[in-house]
């Protein structure tokens, strides 16, 4: 299986590790760089050295209760980092839902758009349809400001699948090829702890028509609810959750701790290869 990601062709024969670079002042995980381009560039190169297969750069927080950032502020944080990482050797994903930011990011070398609204916002689909970037379509109930206010599902896995199926159908109809698509069930985006655990337990049910599925669980509140660990002390829980997702079919892992995740995957792969 291959993922077309701009000028890159990524093989999904093994799980890929996507390193997170947060340019926000209010990241839930405590690693936000508040638009400090120099520190972000250093962090990005460190993650590449640690074995990141691709990077995901975000300049607007999507944590629960987050206030939207203006297009101008998001671009002012993002573009200097994108320009500095040109030619870094791995694909750069940009975590945004704004069409204006998508277009600018692609012009400045981004190879993937990671959209928490799954291209539902006006103009988002048009912003990417004629490019060759990869696209991650994520499920979210509501919006970041209100998404954790008593989310309710009858069957969370079935409802996430129905949503993703609808989005895949629409983007394919618009002309976006399947080899550009990644799916994300949206852990902690409009879901309770029990919803998140059900999604992880039944993760193997999530692939649609062979499309790769991304797991973004690193340092999230569901891990804190289980372990009672503060966000900065969730490394072990994050790695454990990543391995559980991989065992159930995840092809991409969006993580803060690249080296430790790669080590865990190396052990898992060695056992699987025997």
C-alpha cells in the first residue's frame, strides 16, 4: 500500500511515525512553541533524526475549548517554519481547516493537509482538489470550543464509520484519488473516555476500502483519565496506546515522542517478523 504525499510516495508496509510540531501558545500537551520559529525548526530536525517518517505542523490549537486563530496569525506562525524545512527529506503535513492556510501551505512546500473538519468547511475541498497532497480526514463531533460538552453516541464506531464513509465518498466524487487519503477516528474530539476506549478496542473495524487509518492518541486526556498522570508524564501510556492501535491495524501514528515510539515499534516488528 502506498500513500501519495506530494512529491513523496510513502509505503505503508510498516506503521509510519508522524512527529508533532506545535506552534501554538495553548497546546493541550504543553509543548506549544507559541510561534517561536527557531525552536520549532530545531524540534522538527530532532524528530527527523529520531526517525520521524513525516511531520505534522499545527499553528492553531484544537484542544477542547480552544478559541479560533485568525488566518493572519496562523500563517505568521506557520510559513517561516515551512520555508525553513524545505528540503528536509520528509513530507510535511499541516494541521489546518482553513482553505486560505491550506493554499498557502501547499505553495510553501507542504505535502499533506490534516483537517479536523475533514474538508467540510466552505472552500476547503476546492483548496486541495487540484494538488497532489495527501489528505487526512478526521471525525469530530461539534467543534473544538464545544466538542466535549456531553457527546452522545448510540454506537460510536458505527457513527464514526458512517461519517468517514460519507466524507470519502464526497472527496472521491470531487476527483481526489484514494491513494491520497488517510482516515482518523478523532480520539478525544467530541468523545468521552468510554467512546475513546471503544474506538481503540474496535480499531480494526475502522479501515474503509483499504484506506490507511491514523491513530492520534499521544498524551491525550483519555490517557490521563486512566493513569491519573499529568500531561507531561504520559509517555508510557502514549507508547502503550500506540502499540495497541498498531496491533489493530493503524498505519500512521501521530506522536510527540518519536524516538520512544520508534523503539517500541522496532520490538513489535521484530516479534511479528519471526
